């Protein structure tokens, strides 16, 4: 009986937190916090790849900063920044690393509230 009660409380808390998380306002603001060291470990990058990925991430952060603060053509600038980043990463990473990176970037953008409609 005690286990059943605890299970019901846990389920209720999970449902409440899921519902509350869905109602949070999204700001679609890019803070540019890319931890290249963690990304390198996650993708198992070589030293040459790590340096190139670091440069690409810096460029991407700069482009995303410009895109999210733009007053005109915000959607186009976001689109160009994201797909430009993916294009550069495609040249640098292996197919397996690229697929992991693309999935990670997609999740990150969705968590930040950034939707690309194109």
C-alpha cells in the first residue's frame, strides 16, 4: 500500500512538472554557451577536429547572436546561421559524429525555443 501511494505521488509530480514545463514562455535568445570540451568528448574528436570545431562554434555563436537580436529578417538569419553551422560541421566531422551533432543541435534549439520554419 505504501509503495502504491509513493508511486501515485511520483506520477502526479511528474505530470505536474511536465504540464508546468510546457507552459513556460520561450525567449528564443541564444546565449552562446557551447562547451567545446564536452562536445569534443561526446563526439570523440581528434585534436585537429577539436580545433576546427572550436572555430566553427565561435563563428556559430557570433552568427546566432546577430540573428536573435536582428530586427529585420530574423527567420532568414537564424536559418542561415544554423544551416551554415551544419554545413561546416559536415565537412569537419565523420558521418557518425555528424549525425550525433545534428541530433544534439536539434534538441538544443528546441530547448531554447528556437523553431526554424523553412
